[in-house]
């Protein structure tokens, strides 16, 4: 006997089947949406973690710089060159090397070299530091030639200068517009300690903060708060300090110094 499913029963079966299929689609759809949401959330967390880590690193670097600047602000001696109470040398100059002037004006110590007769080095002693061992020192300096170029000059410090002046020995830290060097002078001869080192820390034709930290025979040199060179040398345990310029081209140049800070350690 053939049995035929009634039309009503077939309709009921198809309705139930569609419900099942739809339920399955909805279930899998929700699963896919959940997976996408979880992945997106995870990526977002990773992105935020990376961003947070980058921010933390940047904050740490900034905090180090701020701490260093704060330490500088606590130096016993800071000269903004708003006057000449420290009795830096100032004068009009016309000698065998140059014609021009050295003066303090508008809050800056200005070395205006109008004519270079022959290349030369020049230094101005810091009167308050004649016989110093451990110390920290900094100054802001800028170089600009009269023709608008970066100029053939370098600026920096003479340090641990012998009381008997150059013949007794002295170190020099000098920064030019793309490189720096550390030298020693003694017994009538120059000794190249560091060689000429190019540094991205130097801002060409702009203000640069130059620093030296001296502890016994250990010296650390910084440009714009970045350590650029370290050395040990025990030839001069104590000595004087001076601002320094190396004029190595025969063209007019102006050198500015500002914000001189000094601290015996």
C-alpha cells in the first residue's frame, strides 16, 4: 500500500527545515561576528599597548631631559650675560689675528670677528674657576659667518688649564657646525684625542648647548643633552676653565655665548 504524505505534513516539514537552516545561519553568523569582534578587540588592545609603551618610552626620555635641565638650574653659578658682573673680558680688538670686538650686549656674550688676518684660537678665562678638579659646566653657543654660511669656526671650552697657562697643559672641547673634537695641548704641541667626530646632536647655525662633566680622570661630553663622547685622562687633575673659539677660515664670523652654568662637584 503506497502511503502518500499529506500536503499539510510536507508544509510542516519544510517550515521546520527552514527554521533549522535559519537557526544555523544565525548561530554561525553570531560566531563569526564574535570572532571578528574578539580579533578587533585584541588588535585594539595590542595597538593601545604599543602606543602606551611608545608613550612611556618618550615620557622616560623626556623625564630624563627634564631632570637634567632641572639639575642644571640648581647650579651655584649661572650667568645669563645680562650684565658683566663676572668680569669677562670685553674690548675692541685689532691685533695680528683679527679685528673686531668682544662684548656683552642684549643678554649675550658676543665675539664679533670683523676681519680674520690669520686663522687663530682664542679663549676667555672664567675668573671664578682658576684651580678646579671635579666640576660640571655648560654654555649655549652659536656660530654664523657674515656671508650667511655656517662659518669656519668652532666654539667650546678650555678645561683643566694649567695655572702656568698653555705651556703647562690644557684640554679643549670644541664643537663646530657638523662635528666636534677633544684635544690636549702641552709642551708646545697639540695632541688629537678624539679626532673629528660628526654628530647629529649638533644643530647647524643654531644654538647648541655644550656640556662637560669631570670626575677625577673621567670626562663626559654632551651636546644638546646628548652624551657624544667619554674619555679617561689623568694628565691634569685640576685647572682653570675658559670659553674657547677656533677660527679656521679667513672670513668674518660672529660667535655668541649665553647661559653659562658652572658647578664644583
